[in-house]
């Protein structure tokens, strides 16, 4: 069967499954009430909270089908492969070409300096997350990636915990009498990824199980996720502590938290924040520069994490680095992106003046900081008037920003509570595949009622994703 035809048929099958799930909720108030109660009561003891608030506020998981999931895997592998090709050039022997790409990416001076240190393992980003909008309708499956979180992708253990909780709900038990479901647990794959890259880091040295430190500021809202990771590592026989980078010391070639010697840092703190507070975190930098600790992800991941990486993918002058399949999938799934600057660039093969183009097309463009998270600093063109849009563009010229073309945003109905009653309400949906060692290792799915679809921004909800087999 033709692949596109099969994907469209799967869309119809998925719609039938969602309709059936909703019918279970609307036809049985008792089933629905019991399910809500178990969901709400079950999140805090399972540490499924973000900044003290429950992660999920809807009574349905996200569903996909095996055919759709396999397509997601194919696309992600091709795109991350293309990004790796760019990384090879940026660290390659052609210095002029490397500097051209690195200048476009927009590294800071300190980020550029830290790139020079050998991490001990090959991958520039051992674990990452491609953030996308995935919509399924009568036309089939549409997927557009809007960011590449190549530094410290969050949420993996939350997805696993929510999937376990949802399987206990009466409505899910009823649903699985008709549909066979599976879920991809991310935690085991995350630990495997850490151990694989640590073995590569050791090289010819004696192989051993590392002592891990999960490192971030002590006041971050994702603390519960770190605790869930620590528990899972312990179940697999791997020691791990959670610590603030300011608590660490470095003496006699060993990075420590008190008496605990650290072999591997799972770096959840952003590199830009570490650099901003470098005076408070000197031991981390010294151990990294000496190669005395394996850091995942390393500072080198910044060349992928910058939002301008999509600008490099969609710029025609870089297309010689990609295969025909990669080019095809970039064209389908990566929105046109450019660094905000005065002058000429290209759009669909035609030369344009960037300022004039951005001013004329604000109804389909977004301005984003090159290196931010949580929706910070974003200006949405179609929600701006002409004067504020021009002011945002002028401000974006003063520091690294990108302009990106609008993509189709997925919308689905989800059961929510409204004044004590369950109603079906429209939510924006994103589907964010985790990429560990170049392969899809699971999905993070987030919902929002606002244009900025982000849990950190305070408008979202997290839901588990199940594959309908």
C-alpha cells in the first residue's frame, strides 16, 4: 500500500478511537468521576508535579498509531542526521566554512571557547528533543518542528509516570477492552544512553559503572523529575545524587559533592546559565576542561541548541551537505527560519530583503530569541499590530534573534473540568520526540489553551502518549 494512503487511513482509524474514548466519558458520569478522582489523587504521591502543581488537567491521553509513530521515527532520524552533518562541518577541517556556519548559529565568545575541549564521546548532543506540532486529519499527518532542544530535554520521567497512572483509570481500562495500547518508557532508554556514552568517554580505561550527579539549580520546578530519575537509576544499580552546581568542589582530579565522587554529570542546568554564573561554578568548568568528568550534554551541544540551527537547515547554501531524503523531509517538516539582521537573504529560492519581507508578512511570522526557553521573548506576528511588530524587529537586531515562518498548529478536543462538569474543550497539541543517540526514544506531549504552548510558561498541561497497535 502507498505510504501516504496508509497514513490517511490511519488518520481515520485514530479519529474513530478518540471518538470512542470520548463516548465512554460522556455516557457514564460514574466512570468519569471515578477516573478524575484517581487521576487527581494519583499525581502528587507519584511526584507528577511541576513546581508543586499537578502536571495533567485533562482526562485523556494523547493517542497515535503505530504507522504514524514509525513515520515520526523516520523523519526525526533524517533531520537529526542532517543536523549532525552540520556539526561535522562546524568542527571540521574547512575552517572558513566552519566559521561561516558558527557565525550564523550565534555562539557567544565563551561558548565558542568551550567547544574546543574534547568531551570524550562523539555525539555533540547525546540526548535531545525535537519540538513539533503534529496534526492528524482527513489529509493525513502533518508535522512541523519549531525548535530543537539539544541541551537538556526535560519531561521523560513525567511521561512514564503519567502513562502508568492513566493505565489505572477506569475509563482507560474500559477503552483497552476494545483497543490494544502500548507506551514507550523513556527512563530506561535515558540511562542506557548515559551508560553508552560514558563507556565511550572511558575509552581504553577500565570500564565501570559511573557515579552520576543530576545537576541543576536547587530551586527549579522540575525537582520531582530528578527524584524520579534518581529512583530509577538506583533500581538499575546506578548511584545518583541531585545537586546544585554551586555545591561542587574539584580537588586531586575529582569533582565532588561532599565525599561523593562524580564520574558523570547529567547536566540539566543550561550552559548559558552556568556561564552567566561561572564565578560560582568554577569547579564544574575546571573538571570539564580537564576531562575529569563526563558531562552529558556537553557545552558543544550549543551549536545545535540555538534556534538558528533551523536557519542552517533551511538555507539553500547549506543543502549540499544533505541527502535527497533529508532535503525532502526538511522541506516538508522544518519551517523557514533566518537570523534577524539587515540585508538580503533567500525565501523559497528567491532573494529578498529581510526587513521588508518581515514587515510585509507579519501575519505568518514569529520572532524568537536565539537561545531562550519557556516562551520567553517571543513575539507572535499575527497577534501584533504594525508598530509593535516593527519595534520588536528593531529590538531583535540588537541581540541574536531568529524569525520563523508560522506552521500549522494541531488542535484536538480533550475532556476538561469546567465548574465541576466534564466538557470537551479544544487544546493546542504539540508532540515532542526524544532523540537518544540518534534514535527516537519516546514522546513528550503538551497541551495548551494559549498560543505559547509551553508548560514552563504556565499555560500548559502534560499528557502521556499511547500507541494504538
